[in-house]
C-alpha cells in the first residue's frame, strides 16, 4: 500500500513538473511577436494607403518624377 502511494506521488510530481515546464516554455513567443509586428506594419500600410487615396500628392509626385525622367530621355 505504501509503495503504491509513493509511486502515485512520483507520478503526480512528474506530471506537475511537465505541466510547469510546458507553461513556462516560450517556444511560441517569437511567433506571437512576429505576428504582432506584422499586424502593426499592416496597420501602418493601411493608414498610408488611406491617406494616399484621399490626397493627390502621390499622383503629383509620380507625375513629376515621370515628367523629369521623360524630359531627360528625349
């Protein structure tokens, strides 16, 4: 009986050690950080696209660049 009780305690301790190690592991942390960085970059890109579509500054910039390139080529 005592031997069974001791073996059950060992099993319980080893299971709790495995759970503790698994909870404290940070294997997926870098993946989560990369995902947050990508979400932030996508948010900034959306804001930039929204600004560019509301103003004509990007169009004017591209037109002026193309005009200067074409004037130097011909």
